[in-house]
C-alpha cells in the first residue's frame, strides 16, 4: 500500500502547528480561552522553526520543496486564520458585525498566504535560501498578537475587552493585505548558535 504525499522529519513541526491549532479550537469551544491562546502561541513557535528544519535536508527534490510550501500555507490557514477567528467568536465576537469582521479576517489571511506562495515560488526559481523580507504582515504574527492581547482580559471590563477584539481583528486583517515590507526574523541563528 502506498500513501500520497511526502513523509519525513521536515514537515513534523508544520503538522504539530496544525494539531495545536485544532486543540486550541476545542479549548475555545469549551471556554478555556487561556489554553486556546497557549495553543495559538505554540502553533506560532512551531511555524517559526519549520522552514529552518526543512532546509537542513539538503537533498530535497523540487516536488518536496513545493509540497512543503503548499503544506505550510494550508496549515497556516487553519492555525493563524481559522483558529484565531474561532477563538475570537467564542470570546464574544458573536454578533453580525463580529462575524463579518472574522470572515474578512479569514479572507485576508487566505489572500496573504496565496500571495506569499506565488511570490515564494517565483523567488525560489532564481535564488536559494529563505526570504529576508515579507510583504504585508505575516499571518503567523497572529500567534503573538491575540495571546498578548488576551493577557489584558483580567484587567479590562469584559465589554471593553470584546470591543478591543473587534478592533484588533479588523486591523490585523487589513495589515495582512497592506503592501509594506517586514523584515523576516532569522530563527536559524537560535538553532546554530554555539556557546
């Protein structure tokens, strides 16, 4: 029996990010928002290093590289698009306006990821290694934005906290598709640094 896809260590962190996001959504559904935010943060942690880990395998075929790019973005749609939106809905963005904002947030996340895929495929045809800059806010920044904002829930009145979620989701969505350059952090230095 043969399975489709590519199976090696280079995609483990990507799958861990996805699994963490799904767990986060189950926590959000049960109202355990702190755990949901930790899952979102962990998804971001995994995503920060998945590319670095993938590039350690020097003999990857072009199909394996393309598979990795597509897999990463598909998992990112769930981890940093759907999961934060679902958590925000469970935390109080359950009005018509809130749902509209969350739909726009998810659409903008998908646009940003599709644009990245197109640009990354073109870039890899002419150069190797990882990109030094992003265009638009990477969707993975949601792994820091929403958990950090959640820390204010204990000091803000609940209605103020929820109002802030509306604003935060709308602004983040806009930043996903706004054309500006963001320097890409180099997490590979953390893995290769010697004492």
